[in-house]
C-alpha cells in the first residue's frame, strides 16, 4: 500500500497528516452505514463488498427465499460503477484537474438515488420488486465508486469498505506490540488500521438503528458526509492546496 507521500502523484488525493485519519474514519463509517442499510432493507444485499453476495446467492439456491435477483444485478452495477469511476479519473487527470471531487459528487448522486428509490419502494415485500431492484443497483453503484476511489486516488489510506484485511493487519500489529517486537512504524500502522475498523463498526450500528426509525431517509447521514467531503475538496481545489 502506498504511503502518504504518494498523494503528490495523485491529483485527487487529500493531503497527508491528520486528514488521513479524517478520511479513513469518515469513509469507513459511511461504508459500514450503507452496507448495513442495504443488508437490513434489501434481503441481505451487500452494497459495499458485493462479493459477499455470491455466498448469499449460493445460500438462496440451497434454501430458496427472496432476494436472489437483486443480488445478481448488484454485481454488474458495481462493476459498471467502478469502470465509470476509472474513466472519470482518466478524464480529470488528462484535464490536469483533481479527480476526487468528481468521484465524491458521483457517489453522492448515486447514494441519493439509492435513498429515494428505497423510500419510494416502501415496505419491500420481496427482492424482485422493481423499486427494490433499482435501489439495490444504485446502492451497489454508489459503493462501487467508493471502492474504486480507494484504489485510484486514495491509495495512501487504509481500505474503507472491506474490513477483513484491516482487522488481520491490526491483530498482527497488536500481537507484535504486546510481545515487545514493535517499532514506531508498527505502532503508527496499528493506529492507521484501528480507526477504519472502529468507524465501520460504528457506522453499521448507527445505520441499522437509523433504518429502524426512518427507513431509507437514514441515508441522509452518509449523504451529508459525502457532501461535506465534496465541499472540502472543492475548496481545496479552488485554493490550489
């Protein structure tokens, strides 16, 4: 994984320093939040890490239920969003402009679409209802953009959408710290991986609680996070910092 200094070669990357924690925490919280809302509302649909849907599809084939179609369609939607994000970065870099602002805006638009489609669907009777399918497609696309952005313009940050690798590295580093074999680099890395895991977990809890009260309107919280990050990056872009 690239270090923070690598952001000088990425036109869309935020500056190194405290903002590394700021971005990791915010985006991890967002991913846990949106992933949980999708899972609770749309018959176990994973939006942030769609490969998990393969396991659920297999389970549905053995024990038929609701939600197979929506899980099948989430994957091509995710792939298309990643491809769109890549082309957006290429376009912005060729123009000599930061790409992160456009990725944040794109994700925000898709996330709002997820929210409105889900709310319009009302209580979803099954995963084959057209509004539910549309909501799932838009949710997977929104998180596809975030997954792509973490590779394309935020590679200096820890992954913010899938915590398996983060937890693995965190445990390895904690073991080394406990046995007294950790240097400052290991301790710093431990902190770096700790906050995204916390953010994702808290986001999952808050997302589930929010959905139980206001259904899909709860997605206004991650939408506000994206809007805030977009405003921050737009200000930075205009100031040239």
